[in-house]
C-alpha cells in the first residue's frame, strides 16, 4: 500500500522545530516529511483527496484549532489515515 506522510502543527513558538526533532526520535530511519503549518492549511486542503477522513480531519479540527498541536499522519492513497501520532507527547493516536 502506497502512503503519503505529513506533519501538521501550529506555529506556536518552537513547535515546528520540535515537531521535526520528535519525528526523528520516533522514526530515526525515515526522512522527515514536510511540515504543514496551521496558517497555510487552507492552501494545503486542495491537494488532499476529499473522499478520505484525513481531508475532513484537517478541515474540521486543525484549521481552526486554538490549542498547541503537532501530529504526524500516514495517509493511504484513498485519503484515509493509516496512522496518526501526537508529536508533542510521542504517543500513537490511531
């Protein structure tokens, strides 16, 4: 199964840099995905497959989030989330 990988986080303080470092600790052999920041998520949405749950999660939960967050997503070709990690806690969400 072919997947795409994303890091999506807020722009609070050092969260983008922390997100990259956390990813490297959790997945030391993998290349760090490009980080998508909250202020640019409206521009990021059109690149996503609308049928999958990833598109809706980004649109409904992350674009207007008011709290600090950082997530790593692995997304299947059909747009569904295969796995999700909270990079602030280092714990798997899904």
